[in-house]
């Protein structure tokens, strides 16, 4: 007696079998609120938006806002393409969408760029956050616990830079391990933490934008940044030792020109030119570049 559960013949069974396909997207996150779903995406966006200004200004000087504005205008054009691609029902992610529209080579290039972005954005965001935290701790010690500040020799620029660099690395590792654990627990737990982070970030952004408005209201202090970027090569600077008047200890500080007050660049005795400042992050992986 047939139960009707299976096909009666091998040929018709191949067509009778139902292929079950589940397409999961942010729309399927019905077990969490829309705010939590948005927080997961906004954390990724904000992590880049909040540190990119400091990085660009460190590279090209005060003209950084104009270049960031140009990139944002270009990104707005890319946004139109992204919105159009979202309206097309194509099964798959970036690779499938780009392959259907532009071909396999550009699809592979897009996925490679996306993987590079994910690998680079996470560590950069975590290290930048660690750098801010270390600067905040150093300032707190300087104001509230000056004895600890002197005991750690944070008055010396090389010592301060050492604590700031390696402290930011440790904080970045702790942040990465924490969210790695949260992601293993599930999207419900990790999205809750992302929502709390976005709430705190939103409050700080409101305070910052309000303060910017107050500053712009003071017309005497408003001055547009220059258009021309500073593309001068970054160089290393000379250091000198002085006696700390507070503790009487010998500390190392940057050497300044007595006339101009600017830092004195370190000169290569063989070439007679300033010694270029190499990128520490690239140098640790064997790449010497400015």
C-alpha cells in the first residue's frame, strides 16, 4: 500500500522532489527589532566615518575636509547604483549581482575589494578606538593623578608614544575578542550590544554637532580650511634631554628650533637630507613606506 510520501517511479521522482531554498536577508530578522538590525549596519558605517577625518588630516593637512567632501559626493553616486541593484531580485550577494550585470572578472574584483575592506576596517577601527582611550587615560592621569603620570614617565614623548601605540593594540585585541564571543552567542546578543553602542555614539554626535553650531555662530572664529593639501614628506625629528623641574629627573623631549619654535628634523649624515618617517604598521610586516 502506497503512502503517497514518495514518487512512484525514478524518472518522475526527479521532478517530484521539492527543492527547499531559504533566502535570508535583513528582512528575515523578525526576531530582533528594526533598531537592532539598523545598529549592526550603522556601527560598520560609523566606525569608518569617525576615524577617517583624523587619518586624512594627518596625511594631507588641514585641507582634509574638502577631499572627504569630494569622496562623499562620489559615494552618493555609488549609492544610486546600490539602490538600483537592491531592486533586482538576484539570488546571492555582491559576487552574483555584479556577475549578472558586469561579468565574472569584475565580480571577483568586487568580492576581493569587499574582503579587503572587512579585513582592514575592523583592525583600523579597533586600533583607532584604542588610541583615543589611551589618550583619554593619559590626560586623566595628568590632571587627577600627576604622581602616577610622572612615575610612568609620560612627560617623555617616546615613552608616551610607546604606551599609546601598544596600549591601543591591546585594547584592539580585547575589543576583537569580545565581539568575536558575542557573534558566537548569536545575532540577538550581538545586535543588543551594537544598539547600546549606537545610542552612546548618537548622544556624543548630538553634543558634537551642537558644539559645532555654537562655534560657527561665533563669526570671528569661523575660518574655512585651505584648499591646497600639504604633501610634504613626513620626517623624523631630533630629541633632546632636559631636567624635569617638578621631579628633577632627566626626560627626553622633541628638540625645537630656538628661533622658529618648530621641531628640528633628523638629518641623515650620509645624504644630508631629513630622515623620512616610515609607517610603523607597514614596517612591522616587512614593508618600508611613508
